[in-house]
């Protein structure tokens, strides 16, 4: 299979082709030979990767996984992972403690956002809507939020944004991109192991009947 064929089978391209993807089935990585099970999606934006080294994800570091949660180092924030992903563009979301809007981060002054995370007051990323309104409302552009009659706020998904959801806790994350949490059996130790891959590097493996 050529590189272009592999790219077409990546989770990123399949999402935009079909409109939705579920964390299930078998996948491979362009950079790794191991076949793995896809078990979750993690919100990811360039802002976290390139602006904040202390929240950047080292794909070679140990991955600590619990039901619905993942951590990349002992002192790192906890990330929630989700089972489903779809396009968020144009959808309306109530801003409360059950929504996490990762893509808001690039609209905040870097010094303010970085200081609040680094002082330990925020333990989990992305930041939920309730925390966003308390800490950053004055920095959020007015055209990104709609104020309701009951003093609550709604957010309209922007072009290219994605909705990650699990269908159990009714929580939703909005992000510009996503990482893929995968599991496999370590051939050396015989123990379950985990890998986190970019959406472009995660290739779906088709079964014999093409599903």
C-alpha cells in the first residue's frame, strides 16, 4: 500500500469522509509495525503541543490509563478520552461543567493561561466550560458566545472543529484535532501496553470482508 493510500485510511481522513468515527476496531501506525486496538480519542490542539512544553505529550513516555482517563507522566494533567468523534461546525453547545473546549485556549493571553495551569489550580485538561467562564470570560471573543435569557452561555462550533463524546457521562469536548489512544499486548513483557498516535498516523485495518 502506498503512502497516499495509507493517508486515505487514516482516522483523520476517514472522519472527514464519513462525518463520524468510533473508537473501536483494529488499527496500525505508519511509524510502528504493531497492530493495535483503538480504544479512545483525546482532544488535541497545536496550541498545547507547541506553546506549553509542560502539557505537550511525549509519545515515547509511559501512558497511565484508567476508564475514561489518561495521563502521560506522574505530574502531568489528566486528560479525558472519548469513544466517538464527529464534526462540531455550526452546532450549538451549552457552556457548563460537562463541556470541554480545548480550542478556546488559543484565544487567551499566553501568560494568563499558562500561569493558571502551572500553579496547579487546573488538574485536568481540556478545561471545562464552567472553569472557562470563571477564569477567561473577559478574554473570549464576544462572537464566540451567545448569552441566553437565563444568564447562561452557548458556544457555536467553528469551522474545522470536532466534537468528542462518550455517550455515558454526557460530557463533550470541542477540539481542532485529536489523538488516538490504542492498546496492544507487549510481546516482550506479555502485559497490556498503550500507545498514543496522531490522527494522521492511525490507520484503520480492514477485515477480510472490507469492514
